[in-house]
C-alpha cells in the first residue's frame, strides 16, 4: 500500500506500519470461557466495547487466546473498520479487533494519530467484500509518514492537547444545541401550561371539528375507474412540519378523492407507532393540489372562523397535548397508538379568536428565534466536528 499524497518534511520517511509496530490479530476464544462477571481478563470484541479513549469491560474470558497489553492500540478490523481505542489493562481481544504495539522508535500517540488520519484508507481496503473487514496484512502494509522519535513525541503532545480542547468545545457546543432544540417545547409549555390557559374554555376536539381517516393502501378496486393523485404518508408528517421532499402517488376513485382531499387548515396527525410519533403533526397549507392522505393519518377539520389551525396545531404538539396522548394511548413495548375516539376526546382549549391570534403571533416570533438559535448551534457543532480532521492533516503534512 503506497503513499504519494505529499512531499515529506526533511527527516521524515514513509514506513510500513508493520515495520515499526507489532500487529496482533484478535481471535475469539471458545464460548464456554466467557464470563459476564469479572473473572479472568476483560474481553473486548469490537467497537461496541470502545469508550472515549479506553474500552469498557462488559465481558471477561478465563482462557484468553490473544492478549493485548496496557498501552496497546486497539483497532476495529470488522464492520466498522478503523475506529481506535487504547488498552489500559491487560485484556483478551476477539476477532473484531487487532492490537498494535509500537516499537522503541515509534511513539504510541503518534501512531494512534496516524491511524485516525489514515482511517479512510483502511475503510477502503475493507469495503471490497460483503462483510467489511481488513486483515493483519492490510494493517502491516499501511504506509505512514514517520519523523524522528523526538519529533513524533512533540507532534503527538500538540495533537493531544488540541484534541482535548476540541473535545471540551464539542461538549459545550452540543449542550448548547440540545438547549436550542428544547426551546420550542419550552415556549409551548409557557403558553399552554400557563395560569391564563387554565381559564380558557375547553371542548372535546370531536365537538368542534370533523375527524376523518384517509385512504387504505392495497385495497381492492375491482375495475372501478381511478386517477392518480398525490397522497401523504406517515413519513411525510413530522412534529410541527411536513416533509414533502418525497411524496408518493396513488390510484384513487373520485369518491375516495372527494372524501380524503385535504383543505387549507386541516390538521394532520399520525396515529402513532414509535412513541415519538404519537400525536405528531401539523396543519395543511395546500402545498400540493388535490392531495389526499393515507389511513394512518387523521385529518381534523375546523371552522376556520372559530379556530386558528396554527393555534390548534401548537396546542396538540405542546407538552400539554403530548401528555394527553401518552396517557390515553394503547401502549406496547416501545409502541404507542391512538384511535379516533381518543383523538376526539382531546380537551381542546379554545380562547377567543383574538386571543388565539395574539398567541400565534407571539409563538411565531419565538419559534423563529428558536430555529435561528438551533441553526447557529448546529453550525458550531459541525465546525467543531471538522477540527480533528484539519488538525491531523496539519500534523501529517509537517505543519505543526
């Protein structure tokens, strides 16, 4: 495996990894030697056992076949290829890992940085088979640029220091992003769980709206004349918005189209599935002409002179609304669904139309600000996530 990407700084040379490191391929011991409680050596089988820097023991082995020593680099060699950790204790390694033990003229942290820099090359080597994997020969033949040992140690120290700073920045930025993501729910809670909201009149949703189901897929048409129309699937209906990037079409009869065609202001709610999909939805703004919806989406139609679609949509999507659906849904392991009866029983708060307008205006401004904050935080996280690759590129171009 050769490298001609760039000219090396003075004193550097290209070397095969196998010439400066011992490579120990992992091997899975007999199953009857595994233990779920500490006995023998910690047993690491692949990336699933990796922590931020050192692996985390979940299994032990009383008769290890291949052993890694403290300080050895552990690299995942099977689906996925490339991720690394450092052994902090003597351990048994399975076939999903290899141990890399640097020789006296190779610094461990420099080799670790090199493996991370050339991870893409290792992935390419393992992508030729059905099951992504690399062999010990692949690791041994990997060519890396190697400066003299003191230079390796200097570069590795800089990389470690800056990587630690990048990690601290990443943690802080991700916390900021999570806070930004929580802003919409906080804004909705402040309105619909407020003292003022407790005094708003309430009516069952079924009393003030018409609730309908949609078209059933796979039904038998028996030669009845149809035409193709767009229809919304559960995948199109998100929490607070519609994803219309991939809208399907379906053959439907004129009576089906008349029954299921969406109108401006219709509230669209999913019946559930995963718990995060329960009561998920938003309102229709006639983005697609003559569009209908499938039967796993409820359509709720209001008198638009009495109820603002955005007000109702935000109320149902608020913590107040989600709490109702979770309390009344049919629930199995990880799955929660609602039926039309539960939806019709939703206790809808109905302040005056002018109050609804004031709430919508205020929340629209807050949601816009929250979305801006989320985008800024996402951009910050993305920028920080690009820093490690840029740092490694500098290190191996001799720019540190």
